C-alpha cells in the first residue's frame, strides 16, 4: 500500500489532489492511503509519529512553511536518519571498526564521527 500525504492550505486543492490520486489508484489497481494536511506545521506534527509516507504532494506557496522548505526538512531528516542507521549497523557498540566495501577500506568510530578511507 502506498502512503501518500497531501499538504495544501486550500481545501479545494487538497480535495482535488486527493481525488486525482484516488482515481489513479483505482485505474492502476493500487491500494493507497491518503492523509491530508491543512498546512506544513500539521504535516510535521503528524510526521513525528508517522514517517513512512511514500509520496508527498506539497503546495509550494503556503503561509508559514512553504512546500519547498517542507520537502527540504523531510529530506534532511531522512538523510540524517539513514546516516545514523548505517553508522549503527557498522558499529553497534561504539567501537572502532574496519570495513572493506568495493575494495575500499574505511576506519572510524561512531562517537568521533571520523572516518578514514584507505
């Protein structure tokens, strides 16, 4: 199931986008879950607990936080989460490690954030 967030401060636009997504999902026989948000702040509040959206449909011109800034915020958070996940997988106990990937060797520690490529 695709989880899709629609974030627009204009109710008519939110409903229109949701109807387009629903129609597309019906045509493609793809199950979707559509969540609608009235502004970026509402999305960010919900995103704290639900970070598994597959698609974000964002209004570019919203009052406080626009869609571009919102997308950048989500992208940066996902990037940081991914980096932390890789760091924890490579070094689960905070110890130094040596990893060989594709012929390159990397040495580093999770606590220092220092990595040396040999």
